[in-house]
C-alpha cells in the first residue's frame, strides 16, 4: 500500500527536472532579447560623467553632452529623449555637472564636451567622428563593438562590472586626452 501512495509523488519527482528545464528555457528566452539591447543605464551615464571629469584639460562647472540620434529615426529620437530624461538636472562628478540635450546627427555641433551616440546613430559613427575631428569632443557609446575601428573614442559598460575602453587612435584624431590616473584605470586599444 505505501508503494501505491508514493507512486504519484515519484511521478512528480520524475517530472520535476523536465519542468525546471522548461521554466529555465522560458526565462532565458524572455531575458535574452533584453540582454542583447544596448540600453543606456543611469549607472552608465554616471560612469561617463566621471570619465569626462578625467579629460585634460579637465572641464568644470556645468558642461553639456549631446545625445546623438538620426533625424529620420523615431526610435533613435525616443532613445535620446529617454537618455536626456535620465540626466535629470545633471550628473555631478567632482566639480563637473554634466547636462544633456538631444542632437540630430545631421547637425552635430562642436560645442558639447562629449557626444553619446544612440544605438540608432552608431551606423553613422564615422561621420560623427569626422565632423568633430580635432575639436576635443569625446565620442561615447555603450556598445563595446563600437570601439573597434575607431568608430568612437570611448565605450562604457557598467554591468556586470564597470568597463571603460578607449581607442587611442580615435582619441588622438578627436583631440581628446585623459589624465594619467584615468589611463591607469581603463583599457586602451
């Protein structure tokens, strides 16, 4: 008789690994698209603000970063507006307060101290770099692949750990330099 009572429990135990694997596969499918997106987090923005503070000569006071998006891209414009909203009244790093405004790719000025490229603007990163070449404007992305080929000067990723990559040739071409202390904390390529 005890064997009959334990049979359903044994059957449930046998199915448990299959249910757990099915659940795990569902979670991975749900999470994978989010992990593939290169959304800019507030923590990424804080890392960028701190990196800007290490530029030489060091900017101080309130300075602006342009959030670059292609004019024809509604999702790019929305991403830029989300990033600008994440800055709030500005992000502080030492004596620096970094504020943001959206800038259309076609009208990239040389006024901002830095330009953060939205994912929609990354395909035109070379055009942005050419527009600000030699003007001391830092170009930034949160996509680590953008550092290859000098498409941007710096990429920042804050999850799972802070990682800052700088393309040495792109920095020289842009006329951007960093303090020695900062260069010891980053990876240069």
